[in-house]
C-alpha cells in the first residue's frame, strides 16, 4: 500500500471522515507515545454494527487526534516503520480493549497481534511462508477456484510446491462467478470480505457481485496463480492407490475428453453453495412460462411488465425482489417463514475517495479498521448466540443479549411496516434472532408495501402450466417463476466421487449428508486428501475469507512438517475425529442453531448442524494455530503406518 503516496493536502482531506479510534491506535503504534492511551482519548464502546467513526469522543478531542495523525500518516505511507512494529499479545489486549471501549479476554492477544502485523507489514516483512523441499515430481491438485481455492493457491505458491487447479467454470470466483442475479452482493463489510494478502480499494462499504468477481479475477492474475489453473475442467473423481499413496484424479475437459492425473496431495475447495436446490413438485416441468433458479439468472432477461413469482424469502430473494419490483407488473413472493432483518444504513453507500486513499496508503490504519469489523461481525455476535440454560424465555430467544437483539429488530420491523398490520403479522419471526442468518434490509420492507407486491405465507405445493399453486390450493398465474430456494448445502463434495483406503466411497462414510471431518480439513482413512471449506468450516458470524486463510495456513504447516519428516501421507486419527465431532455437536447443542422453532440449511436431513461452525473465531484459531501431528496417522513409503506423535519422535 505504501507505493500509493498521498500529499499532505490529500491526507488532511481524508481526516474528515476517518475512523478516529483507528487513527488513535495508528498514532500510538507509530509514535509509542503513551499520552494517546490516557483517559481523555479513550473511545467509548460502539453500539450495533456501525463503524463508530467518532469513537464517542468530544469534537475537540477528535480534532486533536486528526491533527496529530497527519504528519504520522505521511511518514508511514512513505515507508517509515512504526515505533512499535510488532505488538506483544499483552499489549495487543490492552490496545484493543481501549480501541473497542470494552475489555477483551487475554486469550485474544496472540491471535489479534498476529493479524495486526499480517495486515500492516509490507514487502519482505509480509512473507510468512517458508519454501519447502519436496521430492522430484511431487504434485498437489486443487479442486475449485473460488475463495477457498484462491487462498490455497496463494500459500502453495509461497511454499514453492508444484500444483494444478482444476476449475469447471470459465473464470475464478466460485459463487461470485455463478450468481449474477440483480442485487447480488455481500452482507459482510467489503474490507472484512477480503484476503489479507491482496488489498483492494473498495468503492462501497458492502460491495456488489461484479466488483467482487473482478477482485477474485485480479487476485488470480496478479498473484501468479493463473498459470497453475486449467479452466473448463471438471473433476469427476479422486481415488487413492494404497500401494503408492498417490491419488488418481479423473478430469473431464470442455470437449468431453476424460483423463487421469496423479497427485501426492489433493485439496478440495469445491464449496457447498453451488448446487441449486429445486423442490420436487408435481407439475414443475409443465410451466409454460420462464422459470429458473436464482443462481442461474438468464442473460438479457427482461421482466418489464411481467407477472413474476419469487419462491422463497431468504437472502437471494431479498436482494432480487426490491430491484425487480419497480419493473414488473405484479410480484408475488412465497414465504415459508419470515426472516430477521437488520437495518442497513450503509446499503449501496460509497466509501469516500479520501477514505479510500487513506486505506490504500497506510496499511497500519487499514489493519486497525479491519480489526473492528472482525470483532463486531465475529465473536461479539457469536457470544449472543449461545444458550443460557437459566434463561426464562427459551421459546423466543436463547439469552438476555439475544432477547435484546430480538427487541431491536422487532422495533425496526414495526417502524418499517407502520400502518400495515397485515404485513407485520406475516413478517415477524417467532424464533430467536440469528437462528437463520440475519439479513440486511436491501429495501425489502419498502418493497412489500408496494401496490404491485404480494407476500404469500404458504408453501408452493404444485405447479401448473399457468403458475404456482399454494398449499391452500390457490393458483397464481404468472409469466416467470424465480426459484430462490437456496442450495443443497449439506451435501459436501457431492459433485465428485472420492475413494479412500479399501476403495471406500466418501459418500458412504458420510451417510450421504452427515459429513464429519477433523477441524473440517481431514478425514480418517483418506490420507493426503484435505478440504478447505469442509463441514463446520463456515463462520456463524464473521468472514469466510478469514476462515479459509486460517485453514490453509494450518494445512501449510501440516504439509511442511510432513515433508520435513519424510512422511508420505497423513490423515486424521479416527478416535480424534470422533471426539472432535462430539465436541462440535455438544457446542452446537448450546447454540441458537439447534433451536427447535425453525428449519435451516445449516442442518442435514437428520437435524444435525453440519454447515456452520459453532466456535468463536478465537476458539477455532487456537485449535489450528499449530500443526498437531499427534492427532494424525503417518504413512511412510515402505508401507509403515504410525501414530503421529510416535512417528515424529522416531523420525530423524
């Protein structure tokens, strides 16, 4: 970022809407002046999910911080190191507690110190991966080039390993390539929905699909990843050869030709939100109009003057419906259950050019800004999702904080639907907030009040040539049906066949939709087959980008150690994996996601939560911050198999 040096006038201009707490922390770390940690400068605790740009400080104090920051930021952007380039864990806890206006647990020190450094250093200091020595011909295959695949490729390239990525689409980005429907965008702040190793001068606080797809494309091109990618190549299967401990990966090219490729390691980054879920309804193929899943939006589709039915009221529906409502003749939305919806003050709001310039030129400031979002959208939220067994209203919320969220979101809903008791009755959920992912108000409530909009609170049970039929038998003649019905999220790795030890099919091991893995990355009896974004890898609240980096750094350390110890392959021990999943289920049993009052794609057909992770960011980081070889089985070239801890002790 330091290459983009701004003039003093530009830096001063950026002060007008800079985040004062982030400036304060940058100022202290750059100068080591303890004055900036004294009482008069300490920010208050922010409320909700806003950026708390003023820090709750008096205007004169804010101005003093801004003025003192100008010469400091000028020095930093020219590449001068801060007085405290690396924070100790203890100092990090002290500073972050001041920064947030609330005391954080000492356990966060190592994690946050690491992230502040990772996101603020430049040049050679930013390199944290040491190249490894691999035998001649050693090969890694990565399946998929979405977020997880890009993270995997970045670290594999730093390790110096020979790898190939197979991507079935024509471009990178995964879901952000496939989903091009109107209004598609993130509900995570843009600066949080970013890789630590690839910056972007985001134009909006919450970016839209086209800009996100461009970001991933640029990452692939600029990080040297593209040369390793074979696009329009689908992976059909991966089969272990127990004699050689090599994987045979069957691929299919765009022309239909199939061939086998050999690899020492296979990393699946296929994702799980890519297989559209369509209901099996009587007459669904008889519809005479146009119908499609929301993730397969037809190019050039013109909905002006059309009668449109949107089946579903989840995330994609709430992004699509407000945008198309102004063009269609009639919009009918079918809602099985209402959603909790949060106010979205930054909806479509652009980041000022001055603030973008500050982000792009001073990494340390950007790192502190990122940290606030990491806290607000992560562990601060997750603590409110855990069940208090003494809470007296378990039917409506899981603890007192969760009940406070319920009251807040209810007041917002009532304010938006004032004067429409009919819509209010249809829109107020009866389950705890965060049981399903909280949605951001993209204009949903305003859209519901339009004369041409109708909210139907019945399921669609059949389709006739003229349109959908509701559970009560009412027919809805339409020209277009948009199936906003989500994805088969519980069927991990359903797009390929994976065969491990004894030619056992992974789908049988997982009983179709009950996947279990150790830390979401390794499966017993599938040595050197790893996953990014496997079961329980998706944050309950926070950044998927962050989790994929954490997982890949863990895999990096496993692979590096395996090569250093001359181990041919490794896989998680069966007893450890079982114990880990028992812990996952136990923690989930104390979270809102197992509440009986609703259904969610987080659960499989047996009711087990398999999609979302039950842990705090901190808890998962603690589990993965070192390569725990004692929890793995080591396989050697001569056929010897040993427990990881014993193998490490006896390996020269």
